[in-house]
């Protein structure tokens, strides 16, 4: 546990990776406070030059996260709905814009906002017993934390409609097949697999990784014809960084680079 931890988020720093464990049992549902804490945590980690990657997982072996607690919406208050949708959006959009690599280790049920937080990550590792769904329409609601958009980017319109409009639950095998997951691992192995993958990130220049991630996500907001010139300019901009000089020199000297993240 580190100084980054809060009531519902336990944070452990392993070398250059911050491992965030959801800790709001039994189902790790999101609250306004825990969403605020996640948003603020990512903003803080963005300023920590020692952190290159972020791993998210749930404590225990049953739930990654079951999303929002529906008791919050029981009175039908539109103000509560606005407040919660706003903080959901702020939290997960901040996560999506994390300057490093974010990896979700889905170790159980990922439902509603629990799946949406994983959709906001760069990479998803799923344990073979996990189940994923966006069931909001079954209770008269809809995914409001990026679900309708981020899911479609990953799996296409057809499967997005099956999961959201038809309420279809997806197991790990299906998630891998349709592009919702990048890897399936055995029960209890997602956290260690995610940490190992994050360690590979640390071998890359964090400055270059951040630039690459920004460019990869350009397809969400602009056509390729506009993104390609930005790609070339970003390449040129890297020559202002110390990491570029270190990376090339280390290669020529046949040694491992020592990144400074600047």
C-alpha cells in the first residue's frame, strides 16, 4: 500500500507500475467518492515521472467491478443522475488520457461501469471465468461512462448492439474472439500477467510511448488524412527529448537505455 491509496482504491507501486486494486466489497461498486479518487489518482500519476504504466484489478476472485450501485438512483433524481454521470465521465476519460499505458486485469464479473472502466484502459487481460456485460438498458438506463462509444471502437457496431441492446453477456473466450480482450489467462493470473506486461512497457521510452498512444487514439476524433501529418510532426518533436538522444545512443553503444521520461 502506498501514499496514493484511498478508502476504496489500494495502490501499490512496483518499479515503474502503479497497481490499483478496487476495494469496495463485496462487488467493488463505484461511488461518487471512489470515482473522484480514481480521477485524482490518475491526474497525480500523470505528474509522477517514475510511473510508466497503470494496472487496474479487483480484490478477491469474483468481481472486477459490478459498476454503479443502483440504490443511488432509486429515487429517480435527475440531479443525482447528472452528478454521477459527470463524475463517471470525468474519471474514465481521465483514465483514457493517462499518459502511460493502462492495463485492466479483469478477474471476475465486469458489469456496467465495471466494464466501462476496463474499456477506458489501453489493454484488457481477462481471466477465463470472467463475465462482461453492459446491462443498463435492462433497468431502464444506458451506459453513460463511455460504454456506447468505447465498446464500438473495440468490437464494432454489431457486437456493441448485441451487448447493449440485447443485454448479451460475454465470457472470456468470446471477449477474446471479438476483440474485447487482448488475452485470456487462468483464474488468479490476470494481475501478475498485467504486471509482467507493464514491465515490458518500462523497456520503451516513456516519452515515445506517450506520443504513440496519443497518435493511436487520434482515429477516435479525426480522419487519417489529418492524423498522418500529426504523426510526422510528433516524430520530429521527439528530437527535443532527452529520451530520444539516450535511446539512439544506447542502441549504438549496445547497452540498455536509461530513460529519464523527459
